[in-house]
């Protein structure tokens, strides 16, 4: 059973609006989410619901629909399922401080057996049904260690040789907001009642 101790250890929930969450098995097709995270370095957090958590990779350049693009995907700590709905601003000075936007989400279908075992083996194939990302993709571990993986689009009818979705579709699929609009929500969060302010939670 996966644990969220690494996720929780990195965060101070009195100071960040991110959910504490818990490991939670759900029925129905598993979800995926891609969150654009404008932290000290911009990246896209690619997350797949497996075994009651969101298995996570940070993709600096974001996903591509072009099978010729091999996108570095750095494995990060498992996140709670609740995180998939999170959009907002992590305060400066906190872990991952910056704006988080739900760039894409939907369901995914693991191909070739148990997805948790596939992640352990270091190679996972799956089909995405999202608002922006569709079709077959693969995540493959590179070399030793568990850190560096590649995210690639596989050839199918949804593959595209041209265009860059991160540029043509920058908006949130949750709110329709641009990163700048999400960043402005910071002020709303800070103007909530005292009990929600850092140090008073
Ligand atoms: Mn991130």
C-alpha cells in the first residue's frame, strides 16, 4: 500500500492551501491530471491514479503529441487523489511555492497488465482521454535509479507532428483561467478569515 509520508513531510499544511489528503481506492476508470506548476522552474506535473494515490512525474517541457519528442519526466513523490483538483497559489517560501493550474485531466486506461507493477518495472503504456491529451503514451525509466524517465506519445490517430499544446492551449481545463488569473486568486486566499491564514489553521 503506498504511503503519503514523503508528500506530507515536504509540506506545512498550516501555510499551504494544498490538500493533506489520504490514500483512497476508488471504483471506475482511473484518473490522470497534468498540473502546470510555475515554481522556481516551470514544469508540468504528470500524475496517474494508481493504487489509491497519484503516481507523479515532473515534466519540464510538458507533454507533447509528437512521437518524435522524448520528454524528460522526473519521478516525484506520490500525491493524494485530492491533489488532482488543486489549482491555486502555494505561498513563496513553502515547498513548490508558485502557481498551480489544472492544465489537463481525464481518465486513463493502462495497457499490458497491472499499472503498479508496470511502474515498478519501469515501463508503462496507457491511453489518455483528456481535454487536451488523447491517445497512446508511454513512460519509460532511463538507466539506474528511479529518478529519470521519458514521456513519449506513441504513434496513433491522435499523434501530431506540428504544434505545441502547451503554447496553443495554456488555459486551465478546470476554471478556464490563464496562469496570471490563477495567480491573482492568491489575494482572495489571503483575504479569507483569520482561521485560514498561515499560523492559524
Ligand atoms: Mn510540481
